[in-house]
C-alpha cells in the first residue's frame, strides 16, 4: 500500500517518518477533544511480511495485518508533543485470537518519555488495540509509534549423563544449541553443582543438579524459551585401610592405630573385647590377657556411601612380672646373746596371679619369726606369678644391742653431821646391782661404803659395762654437814630523801659467813630495793647455813624524810598583746605551768588566770605551789599589754575657692586626730594649711600616728581653685550704619579701638583678626550676615582671645581655656 501524508490543521504539531506514526490531538477552545482523522503509515518491512499497515483511527485502534506466524513486533510509544501530561498505555488492551500484546510498563509519559510493548504473531490476521488516555491541560498532545520486527527462536538441550561425586568437571556446551545460531548461555540455581556461562559444570555435592540453557535474543530474534536438564550426582564409594596389629603382652600398656579412608572422612575404631582392650579415638589400651578385637568403620555422609567395616584382632599374653613390695628394713633389739627374732611378709600384685614368695639369707631359706644374729642380715625375696614371670627384691634385718646395763638399788644416804669439831664422817650404804640382756662384763665404784667423807657433798659413782661395750653409770651424794651457825653483818642506820609520797626505794647490803659453808644467804625484811615509807623503819636480818644452823638475828633502821620544796616548770613568757578597737584592756591567755614534788603537791594557785582582761602596761602573774611537807615554791612572769588602736583623723570636706592671682589662691583649713589612749595627736596635711594652691584641683593627704607607733588610716580632700570672673571690657564703640556704594556688597567702617581684654574682630572661616577699616559683610535688621561672613553669633564681632585662637565672646563659657 502506498503511503500518503494528511494535512493537519495549523495548530497541530505532527509528522510521519518511515515506520513512525505521529498521533495528533486537537482541542476545542473549551478544552474538549476534537474529532481525530485517521492516520496511516507506510508498510513495515519485516521478514515474511508482504503487506503491513499500521493506522491510528478515531477509536485509537492500532491495526496490524499480514504478519507471518512467529514474527514479533516491538513497539515504542514516545511522547513527542513537548507537553508533559499524564498519559498511560492500557495494559488490558483488546487482544484477539492468535496473538498477544505485552505492555512492559504502564506509567505517565513525560515529554520525551517512552513505554515499550511487544507483539508476537501466531497465525491469522488480527487487530490489536492500544488505548491512549490523555489529560492535556488545554494543550495539543502527540505521540509517535515505532515498530521493530523480530523472529522467534528455540533452544535444543540434550540430556546430561548422571555423575558420581568426585568426577571431574565437564562441559555441556555441545549439548545445547539455538535455532537462530546465536550462542547459548548456561546457569543453575542448584547448590549441588555450579556452571559457567559457557557450560563448564563443577560437581559440589551429591544430589540432583539442574542446568538451564538460555538465549537472550538480539535485534533480530526474540528471547528463546529456556530449557532445563536435570541429572543425578550419586554418592561415591569409600575404602578403609587398617594395618594388621601384631600380638603383644600386657607389658605394652597402650599404643595408637591409624586407620584411614580414601574419602578423607574420619574413621571410627571400636573394641568388642573390653576386658582385654579398650580404645579411645585411636589409642588402644591393654587391660587384660586374651584376644583384642577391633573394628574400623566410616558411616559416610551426603557425598560418600558407608565404608565396609575392616576388623583387626591380635593376642595379648601376660608379659608383666608381679609388682613386688618387699618389707621395710627391720631393726630389732637383741633379746639374748644369740640375737633376736624378726617377723616379716612381702606382697605383690599381678594382672593374672596367683603369686608365691620365697625368702633366703646367706643362701639358706628363712621364714618369718626366725632368730637373726646380732648385726645386719640381708633377706632376698622372690615373687613368681602363674605365667612364671619373676620379680626379686631384698630387705635387711638388723639386730643390735643398744641398751646399756641397768644399775638398780642405788642408795640415798641421809646427811651425816660432823661431831666434836671433826672435819670428816664415816658413811655406809647397801651396794647396788648391775644387769644386762647380753651380759655385764664389768661393775666398779669410786667410793666404797664405810669410808670417811669430808664436810660437804661427795658424789659416789658406780659403772657397769656389757659385752657390746655399752657403759652405764649411777651416782648418789654423800653429805657431811657442819653443826656451827653463820655470823651476820648489817649496815649502820640510814637516812634518805623521799622520792614520792610513798617514800623512797632504799638499797643496802647484808651478809652472813659460816665456818663450813663460807658465805651464806642473809635475808633482810624489808628487803633491799623495797620502798620505805616516810619515817623510821627497822630492818631485821636472818641467816642459816646449809646444815640448817640459824645465825643470831641482827637489825638496823632506815629513816625516810622530805626536805625538798615543789618544782614549778613551764612558766610562760607571753608575747606583748595589743589592744584593739580603742579598748584599754586586752584578754591574754597562756599555757598553765606545772607543779611537781616527789612527795606530792597539795596546793597550786595563781593570782591571775589565763583568759583574763589585763590593763595597758605590765602586770606580774605569780604561781604558788605547796607540798605535803609544807614546803612552798613561787614562780612569776610579766603580761605586757600595748596600745594597738590607731588614731582617727578628722579632715574638712572638699573645698572650692576663687583664684586671687595667676598663681592660684592661699587656702587655710584645720585637720586633727584623736587616739583612744593618747588623746589628741598630731595630724599632718600635705600640702599644709596656708599653702598657695594653683588653679585647678589639688588633693590634700592627711596622716597621723600615736605614741605607740600605730598609723591612722589616711584621709584626703580636694581644694579646687577656679577663675569664675570674666574680664571687664570698656570703651565699646557704637558705629553709625554705613551704606555701600557703587553696587558694592561691603563698606569700610572705622571706630575707636579699645584694647580691654584683647578684643578683636574675627573671620570665622580664616581665623584672622580684623582691624578697623576692614571690610565687613552685610547684616540684616536682626544682625544676621548675608553670604559668607564671620562670627555669626557675635554682636558687632567682639571676640576674646583664648590661647592661640580668637573666639566669639558669646561662644565662651567662663572656664573655657
């Protein structure tokens, strides 16, 4: 069909290019949509299409005819009006038999935006419709429709052979092809395998694996329908390797085994003979005699089948000798010259048992209870179990004679006193007896009964020796006493000073001598070192000798007296205290002194207590102490109170006076000071009263001190000397009005000059004086100057000179410099 172009109204923007159709919308002045003429586009050139018409009529229907089965058309709807709106493509467009329209998106289409849909033709001619609804906001709206033809394609994917876990990676690229000839890509969602886009498959775990072959299409072909092929990954078998174990004995307590599986999974080893052997992990422990039966297993997992069990057995025989415990070495005391009996018993433990014991000494059999000779005998022990395993050991039996002979019947003679002044006495006793289990070989003494013994104590010793050379001695004393009593020596009567109220500790020496005993103990009552009370105490002395003879008692007196008065310590020396606030007294405190006395202080008084108020000047404070004996001690110190209050200054108020000359003015005033202690004191002003004070403000400082050197708080006031009287001016002229001539704006005026206080005419702008005869500006009736003039506020231009400038008199305050 030939293409043609329809002329649209002037207010509609629309045109057609190639296979693009433009849709124009016309609005009436009221905004209602006007009638739309049919729109026809040239035929599309698609493979197998002989005639193809796309038109847009008033009902918004898009007609597609004469498409070959299997061909697809891709539609792109574009907003080309340049006006944004809310245009949507109806996803529920009318679809007739034999074809379908898939709208990719249904949304607002802003200016320049697009939505895309596809149409695949399956047989008969059909009419497909798009419904375009548009809100135009009172403006024209247009769209363009672009159609692109695509052919369909299919994927062929042959079956995949089942695999076993552990097989190598393989390729499925040769199993799948696309009818279009385009390359096929592969993918999977299975966790048991992975695949690359080009078709290389890697096995991950046993189970089912699904591989999908796809072809996404291009500008000429629609996407192919994906094809999925599933295959099975079977569990792999596994084999255990478990090395045979050689026979062993119970001497081997444990060892390790190392079974493995070619799957790499851990192998479990168990024992079915726990009375012979046990196993934990891979450590086998021998616990008895017999046959040890072990088994190695691997249960498999998701990727491997269970392994076939592998058993191992080995014999365990008794290879351990009894664990022999021999008796501890025995030490026994000889009971006779033949020695002493000894009892003993060895013990043993054995996994099999029973155990028999044999004992021998010096090659001869011995048994428990035999008598062993004095000395050391080695006993050898042999322990034999039921399997003939032998253990040996030994211990010693030591028989010794450690007990010395026993001496009994040792006498204890009563003391014997000498008589008739003799120095010796005859003493007798019963002779002791010596015995020993082995035998006494010697029994002697150093004194025989019936001998004469001297005064004092004589030790008599008996000595017994046995066959082993052990020696025993036994002694007793023979005492010969003297019948004479000791003689006592005492000091003369004593007098000492008391050291406390209890008296005094008194030491002295007493002694006693016996003709036989020599110096003997003399006992004094009260004893030396006792505290003796104040007064007279009698000391009695007694003594006895070792024979009980009492000496004739003696005595002496100790007199304790108090002759020393109390001592006062810690007497203070307070620093001078100044009064405050104008007071005439001051409170003074100090640490109270201490009074001590050996006997005791009965009274301690003072005439002034600390914390009392003391007057100005020096006050003596006295402490008095009295002891029990009536002795009195006094101690004194001075309390000094000084004047600490400063004087108070009285000064006049600030003063203002009129200057009497260029130097200022003489000013007089009165200042004073009063002290609480000294009364009136001198107050000094600087500058002093009667001085000449310059014009301006001068500060007068006032000071004062009392006789104690206390400075008053300084005070001050000001003296202001001022010049408030203006100068007197005389001879001020009153010139008659002068008229200008010839059109001039100024006139020459003269008058009589008065020097007065330096009065001059001035030019305010140039600040220079005017002399009589100078030109002055015109004034109106109110004295105001026309134009540019001087001293607008001055009457008749009168000025005063202040410093280096001329000022209008009316502008100057009295104090203006």
